[in-house]
């Protein structure tokens, strides 16, 4: 009887402690509220940092230029230089501004130009990393807090995983212009003697190019009221710059094309069309990286298919070439094995997934039946020869962008046939 009584008391104490422990833990609603508040702080801090950085640039330059999928734009230390790396046409244009009242403005501007050329080749653009350091510090701190307060329920864990990814996107956006310059421009620039520009010979190269800079005809006045002169120099990349960049990504493309049973030449042509092999490409969508994945749509679908993760990949993740190629090829495979699984002809299926990569499967169906349901479009697709389907897509796809896209990818595939 005594033992039974002790056992009852022990159980009661355990339940009491457990109850107090549960009550001391934040409820899911409390956690979710704190989670959203933390993420809101990320957004506010990030937007404030970007706005402040943009305003600082505009004070001197009058306007702020964003990067695109064809052109990577960086501002140098002090925001007195700007580099536009055009991956489509194969040149780098670097501009420097200096106050018109400076006793030796041309020499000073040339020194600034040379320094930015060295930054591009050696370490890339670090200006926004410094500007965004406070944002990154806050984000990292909040990430730690989120992980500490993570509840144990599956639903809460999934929500937290998503918030962590979104927090990483904020961190990445604050530092989006940071890039290992040499890794992006490697083998793309050569000296007058024909040597590849690298961290060893870049100082001599930068001085030579800066001395070739031209002064603009007129001075201009910035928003800060200061009159400035601008000088610029255009540096051509090697003639076969596109192929040089493409070769760097070929091993990863071959690896994942073998894994997902895709045509190497087609994937290279698609990557060419999406980004001109610019790993820092970013479009207005926004889509990121070599294969221009949108985190909230194609990126999410690809992550589910490739990694079985129901989370959006962050820009920082997508800017890494191997990650981008894996998810991009995975997304193509996902469409072939799901949406277009019942397309019997392999060439017809290829045309479908190329178009769907750009505009979505529903719009491919619209080109065939006028409606977005693929179920009714598949039999008609199967009744066509590849030539007939290609002609129909080029004629009837809903958007001019996609009609042009299928032409470009198909035509450019021939450039990479030897790499199959």
C-alpha cells in the first residue's frame, strides 16, 4: 500500500512538472507570431539597406543601374566606379567619375578605373557586402533565434524550414552583388601579349586599360550638387567568350543530363538562351543563375523533385553553378516524367518541355487546344510529327517571348552537338 501511494505521488509530480513545462513553452500561435515578426525585421532591414545603398549611388551617378541576365553591374569601392559586364556581347565597360574641381581629374579617374579592374579580377565587388554587413548580422542572429524556438510538430518544422530559407534569401539579396570576380571572369580577358589575365598580372593590365580611357564630352552634376567628369573604357572579352564560359559548366551538365536522361546539347542551348552562361544572371521575374530558376515556382518544383524538399531555393543557392544546373535539369526531367509522360515521340516531348520551361505546361496546352488542361492536348500532340508540332508551337504559343524562345534553343542546340 505504501509503495502504491509513493508511486501515485511520483506520477502526480511527473505530470505536474510536465504540465508546467508545457505551459512554459511558447504555443504554436506565439511561435508563429514571433516567427513572422522576425522575418518582417529581415525584410525591413534589407529594404532599408538596399534603399540607402541605391540613394548613395544616385547622389553621385544620378541613377542606379541594376544587373540583368545579360549584364552584371557592380559599383566599386567608394561608389566612384561602375562596371558593366556584358555576357551577351562579350565586353566589360568600366566608368569612373571624379569631381571636376580636382586639380588632376583624369589621372585620378584613371587610378580609380585601374583599381576597379583589379577588384573585378581579384575579388569581385565587395561594396554591397560592406553596406549590408549590418543586415547580414541581424539576419544571422534571427536565424539562431528561429532555430532555438522551433516547435516539434511536423507542421511547425516545415514552416520553420521555409522561414529559414526565406531568411537566407534576405541575406543573399543584401549581398547579391558580391561575387568572386575571377571565378566569373576567369579566362575571359587577355593581355596585349595574349596571356590570360589573372591575379598575378592584373595590375599591369589594369594600368594599361585605364590609360586608354576616354573622357565624356560634358560634365554632369549629381544629386548632391557636385559637378563631375566621367571617363570610361571598354574591354573586350576573348572572341570565343561564350564557348569559354560554356566549357566551364559542361562537366556538371553532362553529369546531370546522364542522371536525368536529357540531351546535353539541348541543355547547353537552353542555358545559353537563359543566361549566356552568366552564373550571376538575374531577371525581373526574379529568376536566378545559369538556368534562370524562379524560387517560388520552378525552383520550388525542382527542389521537391530533386531533393524531396518542399522549400524554395534561395538566390544564394541558385547562384552556385552546380546547384543551379542540378535543379534546372531536374525540373526538365520532372516535366518529362510527369506532365509530358504520355507524349510518345521523344522529339515532340523535347519541344514541349523546352517551351514549358519558359512559359509553363499550361501554355503549351493552350497552343494545341486553346485550353490549359494537358489531358486533352496530349492525344493531339501524339498525332503530330515533330515538324508539325514545332510549326504549331512557333505559330500558336500565347506569348511572343516563348515563340522566340523555342526557335533560339532549337537553333542553338546545333552549336553544342559535338559535346553530346
